[in-house]
C-alpha cells in the first residue's frame, strides 16, 4: 500500500506560474495516496491573478501591486518587498512546523525566479531546511527567459551551501507538463519510502539527510520489477531525463530504497558505483511498503556545463540585440531599454552578519 511516510513533514511552495503548476501536480499525486496527508502542505504564490486562479491548490497567495511580472524580475521583487509582512504572515500559517520546505519555480520567468531565492533565504533564517526545485528554460525559449535563468542560477549558486537538495529540472528534456508529472511522481516516491526490513532500512534520518545535503540532487524511481541496476542506470543516462545533465560523477550521498528484500534485490551496488560514481555515504533499505525502488543521489556537482552553454547562447545574442537596441533607442527616444543591464539591486550574498534577507528586502521598499 502506497502512503506517505507519516513522520516526514513537507511544505511545498510554488512561486510563479511554473512553480505553482509543478506543486499542483505534486499535490494531485500525493492526494491519490492512501492514508493521512496531514504532514504535507501546498501553497502557491504569484503576482498574476489569472495564473493563480488557473491552478488547483489548497492555499494561494496573490502578491499585490503587480499583475504578472511579464518576465521582469525587478518588478516582482518590488511587489514582494512592498507586501512582505502580510505575505510572510499568511505563508507561515500554511507551513507545517518542523517540515522540509520545497520551493518550486522557473528560472526564466519574472516572478518565481526573483521571489524564490529571497523566500528561500528568509525561510533559512527561520531555521527551516529549504530544498529548491528550479526549472531551466529550453534552448528554444526567448533570450529574455534565458537571460533571467542565468542570473537566477548565480543567486541559487550563492545560496547553495545553506540549502538542502536542489532538484534542478530541465525543459530541454521533454514537454513541460510531462516534466511536472514525472517530477511529481518522483518526489511522491521519496515521500512514500517506508522500509520495513530486517536487512536494513532507509530510516527517517537517512531520508532527511539525503534531502538536507546541499547542491544538486537527482531522483530515480521504478516499480519493483524494473528496479534492476541496468534499468536505473539507463534512466539516469537518458537524454530525456528531466533533471539537468550531471557535470561529472561526483556524488556525496547515495540513498537506495528497494521494494524487495536483500535476497531478492536486483541492484548490484558495485556496478552502480562504477556507472554513477562512488558516494562517501550510502544508505540502503529494503522492503519498502510503497512497492517502489527509489534512488536519491545528493550532493552532486552543480550542472555548470549546462549553465555555461546557456550563458554563452545569451551572450552571443546579447551583442547583436544590444547593438540593434542602441540603434533603435538613439533614433527614436533617449531612454535606454537594454534588457541586459538588469542587475539585482539586492546583495545576494548569504547572510553576512549584516542585514537579514528580510531586512534587506524591506530596505528595498524604503529606498524607492
Ligand atoms: N516544466 C515546466 N516549465 C514551465 C511551466 N510553466 C512555465 N514553464 C517555464 O517557465 C518559464 C517561464 O516562467 P513562468 O513560471 O511562466 O513565469 P513567472 O514566474 O510566472 O513570471 P512572470 O510570468 O514573468 O510574472 C519558461 O522557461 C517556461 O518554459 C510548467 O508548468 N512546467
Ligand atoms: Mg506568470
């Protein structure tokens, strides 16, 4: 019987349209499970009223004074800063005490990409474990979206050491909604791990330590019959795997939860290490009540090559776009409208003994 591991508490926060859709899909998957769902909460935050009403979530927060950021990260930050007290007050009523917080957002939009890193930092200052679910744009998306994504990556990278798992998804893999569905299935599989074996269990502390491990993380899940070494490696190496392509074989924690007993296991750990890398820490549990085999790889190297390619594509186009923009603006008006000069005004360095993230966000309001 597949049900949530009742001792693992989680709060899912979706920021912007993509983030809200990813967690709405996760909520849908989790609600299909048997048993209680008291230990999980879902809330969507968006500047766009239209997008917010289109998504099926139990809790929604509309960020006032901004009806959609239209790709402008500065605009949504201003709106967040202006309403942060009310937003935090409401948000806190939806957060499950002692839970791990998962924040989902697209890296390329204007709302989620700007709000999520700030909210992550504020939640960290409130002592929560914070995991991120950022979504990379496809190569075919607009320059503005790709430019936003590379800026957002830098903010995530700076925050990385104080965060838990970063499940970076990649819209290059396949259809967007399919990515949402697959991720929802995978995270549900993790939250449903329930090992009941004398051969060894992946217990609560071990599941949490996989999720609390900083940097990039990947999940693979299969049913019991498909849980072979070869099949799991094949999924990891597929071009259409929904996670960003791994940089190298660095891995810090490998957690394996099997549906079967050690005797019936079809996972050869030695083969596995050869293909995916050797983790200093391994957890291995058997006889999960969920009937699934789940592998979590945590503390992977961030997908820098993927980001470098994205940044190069932006820079290549930026030059020509900037030149033509200059030509246009010099003739038609005196105002510069370079989309490449947008720099976050906030100091995005992790808390440096000075102002807290919340104080900094509010300072933005005063300085306007
Ligand atoms: N995987 C996935 N990607 C999505 C989804 N919706 C949008 N995206 C991607 O998200 C990026 C656009 O960001 P959105 O999340 O729509 O933007 P936003 O945060 O609402 O910000 P604004 O619309 O600018 O206010 C693009 O890269 C889209 O491909 C979704 O449901 N799933
Ligand atoms: Mg939007």
